[in-house]
C-alpha cells in the first residue's frame, strides 16, 4: 500500500546551485554545489494576474489571466570556510577571484595530480607546475591519501611537469593521489637574512634585499600575515608579527598603510639575520575597475521539496543574478550572511520519468559542513578609523562593536517584454556598499568624523582553525553619529557607513587565507 502524502516538512528540503553559461542556460555538464541555508526569503516565482470585470447586471468578475511573473531567491547562511560561498561571492562582486597558484583553480579545470616521489621530493602536476616556479613559495598540500604529505612544503623549483619541494619535511611516496589532492601557494619564505622591517616616519615597510616582492602575485590593498610558528622564532621578526595591508609594492619593498601587529613595540628597524622570515597570503576578490575584469554571473538554484508520488521533486529559479548581500556581525553569535537574487524565471520538476530534476544523474559537490565563524573567539580585529597617509597605525574610532553589518547592493532590476512571462534580462545599477555599526561610545572622535565628513576606512579580520578572511572597505563616508544615552546603560553611538571608490579603484576587498599559522589565531 502506498500511503498518501499529506504534508512536507522543511527539514527534508535541500538547496544547491550551478553557474550558468548564458542567462537561463546551464553548461552541457553543469557542476552543482550544495548549500546549508538557515532560512529562505521570497524564494520562487510570484504570479500576477488580472481579472475581467465587465459591466453587466450580475456584477461578477470573470476568471483572471496571467500577466506577469517575478522570480526571486533569498536565503540566509552561516559564514563558513566553504568554497561554495566564495563562488557565490564572486557573483556579488562581479569579478573573478584573484588566486595564487593552485592546482584546483576556482574558475578553470582542476589539475589531477600525478605521482609523489620521496627520493627527489617531487609531485607531478602537469602544465600548472610552472606557475609555482618561485623558490620560497610556501605551499599547502591537502587531500592526499598519504597523510604525511598534507602539510606545508617550501618550493625549491618547478618546471612544466613537476614541483620540487625542500627535503624538510619532504614528501612520502604516493603513486596515485586521489582526485581531491591539491597544492596551493599560501605564502613565501625569504632567504635567510634578506627580509627586514623599516620605519620611515610612522610608515612601516617590509623590505627584501633579494628583490622578489613584486613577483609574488600580490596587489595593492591586499592583506598579508607576517610571521610563522617556529618555536625558535626563526621565521618571525621580534615585534613586527601580524596582519598588514599593502599600500604600495616594489621589487624590494612593500609599504603598509594599516597593520594589526601582536606587539605595540613598533621599532624603526628589524633585521632577519639568521632567520628565514615567512609571510602568508591568500586569494583576493574585489569589485574591479577595468571593464575587461568585470564579469556578470548568473545562477540556477535547485530547492528540493522532498518526495512526490514516486521520486524527489524540486523547484528552480533560473537566470538568477546576485543583487543584495548582507554580511551580519551579531554580538555573541555566529557570523552569517543574507543572499538575495533577482531571477528571470522559475520552474518545477516532479521527478517523474521525463520530468526529472536537473541534478538527476549528476554528483552534487556537497557542502562541507564546516564550523561557522563566531563573533567571540574568532575575531582578530574590527577597526574603523580616519585615514591618515602618514602612519601605518591609524587610531581607531571605537574600541568595541556591539553589532553591525556590511551590505552590498548591485541594484538589479528585471527587464520585461511583451510575449515573455518573467524577464528577458536584467539591468545592473551601481555597486553600492553600506552598512550599520552600533558601538560603545568612548570619545567624540567618531561623532566628529561624521560631522567633518572625514575619509574613513573599516576592516574586519576573522581567523579560526588555521585559516581566515578579511572584509576591507578602504574609503567610507560616515552618517549617523548620534549618541544614545539611557539610564543604567553604557553610552552607545550608531554609525552608518557609505562606501565609495577608493584610490585603488575598488570599493570592497575580500581576502581569504587558505592557511594561517597558529600564532595568527585570535588571542
């Protein structure tokens, strides 16, 4: 006996997405990525209809006819270390992420790795190996079948077929690594004694007598971490250890306009005699200035709705263009984000023969089930400050944040046309970054910055489990600024940031670090 289905529970639903090749068109072999949403908002299509209401004695309307359909997709998701979220973030930024060398690039085909040979500490990577050819690159090996290989390795050399790494810790023989095996550049180790820290006025710089800094793939506005975990501090400066944002890059010098060092003892000079200093960096994603680098993405989202009469059923939004993203920083909670899309169409599949779901027969890349970043132990720094071109350590406008958010709005509006139900395309507005911060009041500096329309900047640094990320807004105009005074409560002040194009030609930068040393974890 087959029992009737009288209702479906939300917990049996699922969400996945695939990137379209053209608007409303999937590639021949789409890759679907699973998500773990917390909630939904306006997901699906909303039909508009118009009834006939003729003048006649019975005073009754006639059945209406469908005239329009608006498709949208919205959901909330914890912010976790999952590549699927970075794929979606590319869409909101209308750009490709700028990756350091990796055998599994986000926007190109993955490179299946060949044999690992211990005798010469080589791994066969094929044509991508040449991009690793900078001696001193620190690489993260992951996903290998032999666990001993899944550690950091320093590149000695690379050619068109192989990467050779330093003998310590060296590699272990592995004839056929699994498809998950990955090698990616996560940092750089300087030759002994070549790195230094200089202080010109109140501006700090990282120097390299080997003149390799301009070859590492770093860009202005990107963040790096200086220092490592060696017990003897052989890979770290004494005081200059921590995150730093790049102001300018030359072959022998990187100057910083903001640093978040562990020590407040910022001396004039630090040398690295007898030390192989390490720096760590990751992938940079920003809204781009040059038209050639601006890329509009569209997606299809599949929301499964449990089992129908005989098979799984699903609904879809198609031609979904990223519209609004809000990154929420609540107090004493998980970091989370709200995603919102404007779509061209929506449809349904029953799962029956001839009406199979779009993922039928395909492997969905599952969500990793990673831990969420939180707003207590995973916060390295939140800083809002007035820009000061004379110093790498500008003073913060507040000490502690109660709660806040950063919002991206692309101003997407659907384009309607006669003869089409839904939208034929969409128009894109300006890339608008805004937000809100509620902070503890300590001085009048924040209110004064609002009044003076000062050039302000904000960055949020989070780290956990030897990885991390940074949201950085280099130019902000502040609104709000009114102090909130309540009996028996601390004085608070609400600030409303409105970002603008910075001198670097972008408004928002996102840095993701695939690896950070343990010392970089919030203390």
